């Protein structure tokens, strides 16, 4: 077959394949015919074939790259596993020249490193706790010292001395009963000086609180008006200069008389010029007396607490009218009750 004949057949074939066609478009406006020639059909076919070739090429390239990355990752994992297993041996790797061996990271070394990091962290936390504890101790020490000064000042305000009262309390405690047991010295070597000082201050504060609790600081007659003070005065019966060992307080008829501190009743009955009198021992050498009572509500040996009702105001004994003769005594020596009442008001207002 010659070239001219082949060309004629191809031309006839192209005419049959790409014959002129009409694209029918149906719409509300009517039917439209869009003629499409053979050249336009051939162009569209060429574009389609080119697109398919490009899709095939890009898909093949993506799959090839994916497989390459997968193989590369697998190789990297194998190399890493080999290196880790090699470096995690429990000893040095042998080499041809033993003198050139260099230490590698072993599992034991890594465990030690983690342990040291943990120890360092715990030491840091301990240092923080020490710093916090030191700050707390300083604050408590400052507060405790202030309270000690207040209580010591309060005791001085009554005319007594805190050190003397402590000795008296210690002597009374030693006579209270037998004590014993093996002597085991306290080991204070591990205590810091600040802690030792704090514990000492707390013990001192506890002792002072006990002393304060035993002092007659409350009023025996609510709303009582002073009639005659402590000290020298002109006697109401003889009009001669005399010493008044207490404080006279007067209140409404039938006023209740109450004890001014915890203690034990050592006397309850008639006592000459005092008339009906109650005497209470508060410990540490301190006692109080309540005279000229019209009624007695306690008996000797009875233990009473601050504020207990012990009698009724009256005018028995050497008295010119209803009132309470109130005394505060230390080692059987009369003290000025006014100082104790003022100290009691300070306690209620400040402490």
C-alpha cells in the first residue's frame, strides 16, 4: 500500500470519528443546536489524553517517593537499634588496641545519672523546707517573746515578781508527791539553736500562763463602787490613823460575791472583825479574803473556780454598813487589791 492510499484511509477514518456533530441544549427558551466540528473534537481529545498522562506520571512519582521514604526509615531504625544495643553493653567494647578504649554510656551509668538528678531535686526541696521552717520559727519566736513580755509586765503591775512566783510554784510542785524513774538526758545536739530558743520561750510562756491563771485578777463584786482604799486611813470607829489591809467595795443589797481566781477554800466562817469571812488559797503563796458577808455558800476544803459564787454582801463584824472587805495576800502579807483589779482589766482588754 502506497503512502497516498494510506493517507486517504486515515482521512476517511478521521472524518468518520470526528464527523461534525451537534450538541443539543434544551432550556425553557427552547432548543438550541451547538455545532462541534472535527478540529474541536480532536483538540478536546488531545487535552484529555494529556491530562491522563500527567495523572499517571504524578501518581507513579508519589508511590515511588513513598516507597523510598519507607525504605529509608526502616534503614534508620535498624542502624539506631544496632547503635543502642551496642552502647548499652555493661562494659567497654573491645578494640584492637586496648589502651585506646573509651567509656561508653552504660545502663548503670544512666541509672546513676537519674538517681543523682533525683537526689539533687530532693536536696533542693529540703533546703526550701529548712528556709520555710526557719521563717516560721522566727515568726512564732517573735510572737511568743511579745506575749512573755506582756505577761511579765502584767505580773509586775500587781506588785509581784514573776521569778519569785516561779520559784514558789516549783517548791510547791516538789512537795506535791514522789516522782522517779531512770534519768535519760535529752539529746539536743541535732536541734538548731533557734528551735531550742523557741522551745524555751514556749515553756516560759506556759509557766507564765499558769501563774496568771492562779492570780486573782477578776472583780469579786460586779459593779462594786470603792468605799475605802488600801493603806493608811482614819478608822471609821475611832477616827484615829490606822492601816487598812484591803479594799472596801459596795454594791446593791444582796449582791453576789464571787471568787477572783481558781483555788481551795481554807476558811469559811466567823472571824472576829471580818465577820463572816471566806479565805481562798490560790497557790504559789497567793490568797484572797472576803469579809463582812451576810451569807456563806462554800465550806472549808472546797475547790472553787474563778467566778464561782461564794457568798452574799453584808455588814457583819466590824462594819458600818453593807459592803465587801476584799484582801489579796502574798505569803500572808497584804497587797493592794486595786493593782490586781487594774491588771485584770488590762487582761480583758489587751490579751
